[in-house]
C-alpha cells in the first residue's frame, strides 16, 4: 500500500490530496483522462458536480478492472475548463472522496484550468495512476540436472 509524504516543515495540503506518495514495487496502471460520460455514452449532466461524480466512477471502474482498488491510486491530474467550476468540483470531491479513499490517504493531485476539452460540453477530465501490487510468483519447478560431458 502507498504511504503519503509530508516533509518536515510543510503545512497540510490545501485540499483533499497528499504532497506525495511512496509506493512499493508493482505494475504501473495508467488511466487515460476520464470525462463525465457514462458507460452508455451519455453526458452525466451539464453541471460540474454530476460530471465530476461520473469521472470518478469511470476512474474507479478502470482501476478495478486492472485488479486494483482506489487505495492503489498514487496520482491524479485534473483539468477544468473554467476556474469558476473549482468550488463545484471541490464540493463533489468532498462528497465522494471519503467513500473512495476511506483511510483519508488522498493521492497527490494537480488541478489545471485549460481553455477547453475535446468536446465543448465537457467541464472536467481526470487522469490517474495506480500501482498494482505484484502477484505471487508462480511456483518454480526444480531445475533439471545437467550431465557433464568430458572433453576429449
């Protein structure tokens, strides 16, 4: 499981994220930017709250399909198309993060405001990275004994 990093002398993060994380070895799972479109292809709603909830449902589904849980997520990167949506985004996160990250160890997150996303009705996009713990190595078969040949 990943451990959060808070350097000595640093203040607490400004929101629901960690300054950094250390992860044990494993497979890196990279989740492409997810938007507020559900499995049927329909927009979750026109507002930042509904799109944010759908984004994190999508991220969770992909992370779990990779054999991880949200506790394995070690990085988030968020793109919003309007700084005016920051309060709504933060409110939606405050509602859903306690269930997604019940230990309160929130992954590092960078939030960037961009001019637009791939479709104009989209308000938020989130990328994620997770670390899948190594699976148990398969049982090793005993090595075959090699015969030594004499040189003549």
